[in-house]
C-alpha cells in the first residue's frame, strides 16, 4: 500500500491520499480495452511530437477527434492525459540530451477516475455503453476501502491499484523531529534531545548483490537483457520496499505520538554529485545512485499526511558541517565523528546533522528561538556584517539557525 498526494481543503485541513494494490487475472475483453488504450496513447504521443505540443488543452484539441469513436469518451480523455505526461517527460529529457528517442507506450495500462463502481467485492468497469467487465477484489482490498472515498483506478495486465482518500486535520506541532537520511542508516533527533538511528545497511547489501548479479549477464541481446534486468529490478524493489516502509512507519508513529512535526532536508540535485566524469569510481557512483532517499521521503510524507503530521523541508547546506551545540564549523575527527574547535564538542556526524535539521524546523514554530526573530526583522537583501556574532547569539538557545545569506542556497553539499 502506498500513496503520494494530498490536497489542501482549508486552514489545517488536508485530503490525504493512499493507494491499495492487488494482483488480478484480466479477461480477454479487458485486455482488448487496455490494448486499445495503449494504441490511443501512442496516437496522441505521435500527434504531440508532430505538432510540438505538450499541454493538455492543446493536445485535446488536436487529437480528440482523431481517436476511435467506438471507445467511451472518458477513456479517450484518459489516453490524452497519459500522453500529456509522456510528452512532458520527453521534452524534459530532450533538453538534457538532444538524441533522446521518440517515446512509445509499450505497457498495457489504464488510469481513470470516471465510470467505475465498486459493488460488494467487485470492481465494475464499463467497456461500451451499458456493457461492463468485472474485477474481483480480494478481502484485504475490500477491508482497506471500507468507509473511504475511492478516487481513481489504475489497471495493468496483472495488477490493480485503487486510490482512496480521507480528510485529516493537521496536528499543531509541539516540537519537531529532524530526519537525516544516509546510505546505510536514517537518524532522527527531536527538539527534546532524543536521538534514534534506524539501520538500513541490509537494503544497501541487497542492492549491491543485485548489481553484481546483473553485471554477470553477458548475452548481447537488447530485448532479453531488458527483460532480465527488469525482472531482477522488480525482485530488488520487493526486498527493499518493506525495509523502507518499516522505517518510515516508525518515524511517523513516533512523531504522531509526541505531537511533533517532521523536518527533512531538501535534497534537490543530489544525483548530479555522482554523475559520470566527476572523478569518482564506478562502484562508488553505483552505490550512491542506488540510494533510496527519494522513496523514503515519499513514504514518510504520505504516511504523515494520512496521520495529520506536519512535514516541512529545509535546505541541506551544512547540516553535517555545523556544530549543533554552538553553530561553529566543525572538523573531521575520526570515522563519522566531528570535532568542534570552538566549543570542543565531539559529535557523531549523523546525530549532529539530525539535530541541525530539527533546529532549522523551529523557524516554522511561533515560539522559535530569539535569534530567528532578529533575522526576520532584518530588511530583505541586507546581509549580516558579522556572521560570527550571529552564531554566538544563537548559542544561548543551544540550537543552530541558518545564516540569512544561506537561505537561497538549495543545492546540497556531499555531507553524507
């Protein structure tokens, strides 16, 4: 079960979204519908490439009348919507690489929020006017959907995903939990000084094993190679996902129990640090690029929204390098240990980063540290003439706050 969206409904109210998935055995009629949807998506993609358009409105005007009239109108709209997403991704990829191939939808898939209905343990989907196909729901899916709003359905040739939502009231945070994501662990530190580390070295080992298995495949056949790598990729995800779900659930449960908000780093552009040509070994780049920081973030966010826990993001710059006691720049001591030359503190690198992240979250609290108020009163564009005095002002609160001139530096450093 997973989810990845929420909608603001009003002050303190959000509509949280989740998805429940199950396997199914499609009928011949349903497979024909999925195949026709795929054909329509590819027609829309071809029109979008030919006309150089990627907006939903423009693509609808150009392609709607050219799609099969034997298909229900809302399925045509679904095909146009899917093609719009493909065209936008293609345009984005083409800006990075002009030799990007023209996209083509191969997978049988239908996503719709129209026409379907759930009756007891059956999902009813229309294929023609007053003609339907039925998909049986298993007991777990029926139990999960009981009493909740069903928003959309996603069907493939062997799986079914049903998205549902509920309205939640966001809890007013009484403190914050800082989440520091690393390759082999996740460290959390709350504003009451509590620290906890979750071990993810098993997930790293699983990925390393599958990389080794994939590297042994030598057959020079692109089609077979793609199928084999896809199969092992799915197996890897099935092994790693439960580990990430376990950690994300425990973090959200702890925040909900204490009525805390969750603070995470904004790790924008971190993949660029490990691109080919950066002077790093191939094995190191493979390890770092397999890091599931985005998936863990997604899981924490949707689970927190579902429980009404506030989630905020702060810049990642210098979270590991600044002392969480006095705010002074630290020096490397021993393995994953830091030494502060100003206050003499010996700090664990991950715990230090988690404490700094939780401290940065205090800027969103009405009862934040006094040093934060002084920064907010400074006029926009004015720089602090003496940044070191700023750190000494914050020292009395035992919380490290960000310098004003760091606010727009969102590119993270390789602090992990």
